C-alpha cells in the first residue's frame, strides 16, 4: 500500500517497540537500560535513541516465561481450585507465596560465564527431575499434586529470579564502565509478560536500588497489545524523523533479528565478576550475598 500510493514506510522491530512502549506513560529519557522478559525472550539492552540499541545479553535457549509455564504444567497446578484460569507463571507466583524459597536447592547457573546471556533450560530440566523424585517419594499418581508444591514453586521462582538479576548486575556494571548511562537520572525499564511477576519485579528493583536506577514498568496491557506498541514506535520514529523510507524495495524482512548492535562479546571480554551480588529474600529486604 505504501509503495502503491508513494507513502512513507516505517519498519518496526518488535522488541524495540516493547522497549519504547513505557514512554507512552512515563517520562523516560534516552539513554536508558531495558530488561525485556517474556515467554519468548529475555534480553538486556542499552537504548540510546529511538533507533539506536545495543544488545548486552540474550536468551540462549528457553525464555523465563516458557520455563515457568512448562514447569507449572508439569506440576498440574491447574488442577488446584482457584488456579484453573491462571497462566503458568501466575500460578507459580501465587503458590510460591505459601512456600519457603530456600527449602529446595536449585543450581546457580552460568557462574563461570562472564557475560549477560541467559539460560533457563538447565533450571527447567532440574525442576522436572525434582518433581519426578517428589512424585515417587509420595506415591503421586494421575492428577494428584505433590504435597511440597508450595515450597517447590517458591524455590523455583527464586532460582529463576536469581539467575536473571545476576546477569542484570553485570550489565549495569558494564554500562557504567563504558559510560552508556549518565550519572543521573539513571533509568531501567522492565517490560514483558514476566515483568508482571511481583517477586521478579521486586528482585529487579533491589538491583536498581543498589546501582541508583529508577525502575519503570509499563502497565501489563501495554506489554501484550502489539497494535499499541507498533503504533507508538512508529509515531516516535516519525516525530524524530528517523527510520522512515519510501524505498520499499530496500526493506528486508527477517524472521529473527537482534534488537540492535551486539556487544555481547565485548561484555564477556571485560571479565566482570560479581563480588557481592544482591541476595533475594521473600520479605523484600535487599541484602548482600558473598558468592559470585
């Protein structure tokens, strides 16, 4: 249609649209950090301008939302009254409030990998193994639920959040070392379906407090309404006069593309070790851990 009527065309990257949506409702100036977490993505990036993004870390396998959903399905949480209509992640979050997050030990993943990438496949696999062990221990059959389900959900959610904020801390240290974010104000945007999880959102807030970032979270509706996101991104580009073309033939469509220029290798080469990473606690008191 744009080509036929000689109208300007504005290509939109879906994840860039996610990152900028918060600017509809909050005054978030460039540059800022963005943490996009959903059922299909988990990435950290610096947003320098409406069309200038730098990728610091990306998911290597499963995204956090996918891991939470699959584990919830394996736990058969929808068989519990009051949980039938909840998403997998929402069901785990609700059940986790009844449990002890330190009761079941999950591995701390990628401790020797000094980048900001994410991997949830190992946590998901370990979760499947523990569920099977618990079912055998208690003689669980058919649609029955393991009696330790609350402790399991709290511990698994804790493990997922811990992995996320370890990578986030390294990204913030790297961004400061490279001068990407001005001293004040420093802004962090947390967006995507998983950002609705209160425990994970509070975990990110603890990290933001440690590094003097203000945390912004767009309303859930703006995280899931693709029409609003795409339209807003187009308007931002139009106002800025960037990313607009009438040469439709110059546009290439890719099934999957990075949100921006990748700095993942440079992050790893910087060799940043976390000396005192934030410790997550269910009473929302931020403290420090001594392991890296």
